[in-house]
């Protein structure tokens, strides 16, 4: 089961807190106008109060990763429907992995959009929009870990 972290005050301390299993989706939306960009941004800003949202890109390609509890996964379908009704070009991926990030990077390059840097798991090196464990001093994060590596390293 994935875990969330709390504030860490030294490099020698990692705090883990259990959280429910989750479901993820990546939404890539072509914003043809500034109005489109503002509408997409406003939608995902509103969703942040109810779920984990991480922007992946901005510009003509607006990209967001979203994570919800597994039992709330139907909301991911609802978000997809709203986007597809409102925008002509929407791509949805139900996994987040390096292939997804390559797709985002390629589309950003083609559209002149800006891609955001994501933390990478300090064990496996994969990009991780929602790290489940972090280690660092004060507000700075020295290392982060994905759910898979956290589960393997710290067990059930």
C-alpha cells in the first residue's frame, strides 16, 4: 500500500504514513487559444482541492497528472469526458511511466510548449509526480521514492 510522507527534519529520518491505494491518469490537452489555456488551468486548479494534481507541461500542450484513491477512480472518467466535450484534442493515459513522459516531451517539442521537471525516484530513477516518501533537511528534499521502491525497501 502506498504511503505519504510528512515533514522530514534531517537526512537520517524518513517518515512514512499509510494512504489508500491509488489510481492515476495523465491528461494532455491541446490549448489552441489563451482562453483554452485559462479554462484548462482553472479546471485542474479546482481539482487540486479534492485530489493530487501535478502539472506536466504548459503552453499549447497542457499536461497534468492526477492521482485519486482507487475507490474514487470513476472521477478520472468524468474528467476525461469533460475535457473531450470541451476541447478537440485530448489524450488520456491511465498509467504514468517513462513512455508517457517521452510522449509529453515529444509533444512539447512539436508544439513549442514547456515541460516541467519532475522528481525522480532515488532508487530506480523513474520520474515520479507523486512521491510517497521523501528524505531531506527542512523544506529541501534531498531524495524521493516511488511507491514500488518504497514498498520493496520498507515492506508491508
